[in-house]
């Protein structure tokens, strides 16, 4: 399955969409619920309130757009070096582009002021929740593509083991004739030293 996703760009897009959408349901919304329980935001998780104009529940709409956003995020993550840059990049990619787009593009289109929306949800809350969501995407994405190319030590060791196995497989068939030849040579030498009759 991993090889199919790696080799097939449409499969990578579909995988990124799925990861982003599931990350909303599994990570994003529970964090919203935690902040709501702490009294940090009036927003509740898994809101069934219908969105306009299609009447889709809010949490499903968030999951869909989370999948859409995950596609470019995964594309950038593929090009970041592994290590702290990868994880910091994931937080930044999750926190800033979706949040700023919502505040300065989506809300004005709906007739809402970015300042009012940020005040109601909480600017820090929005950045925190989306940043953790981006981290969840990065973690899932790294697990999907947890291949040897990110572990050069394991790759070298694995190749060394493979090479040793290949050498053994070559030695196996050749060792018996070689031993037989050695035995014949030994017997010839003995017969020369100890001629019969």
C-alpha cells in the first residue's frame, strides 16, 4: 500500500486528503473540546449546526476543508528535512495558512469582521488548535512514509545484510564442488606418496 501511495501522485493526494480530514475528527475537534471544557472558547466540538449554503454540519465541513488543506501541507512536508525543521514546519503550516485564510478571506466573504471572529473564537485558540492539527498531519504522514530513506543507518545495515545473504547463497552451491575438488586433490597426493603395489 505504501509503495502505491509513493509511486502514484493521485494516490498521494487522496492519502493527504484522508489524513487531513481524519486529523480534524481525531485531533482538531477533541482539542476544541478541551479548550471549551477549560472555558477558553465558546466553540463546541463536533457541532451539528448546518453551514450555508449546503446545510452540511460544521464538523463535517471542517473535516472536508481539513482534507483540502492537508494536500499542500503534505506537499511541503515532503520537501522538508526530517528533524526539528519538519515538526516546526508542520505546526506553522497547520496554524498560519488555514487560520489567516479563514480570518481574512472566508469571514469577510460571509460578512464577518476578522477582528470580531478572532475575538469570539480566540486568536491564540485558533492558532493553537490548527497548529496541533498540523502536527497530527505531520505525524500521520511520517508514519505512512516511514521508509528506509529517512533512516540511512538502517538502510546501510539492511543492504549489508542483504549482501551477506547473497554472498552466502553464492557460496552454498559452490562450496560442495570446491570441497570435492579439494578431497580429490588430497587423495591424489596421498596416492602419489603411497602408491599401491
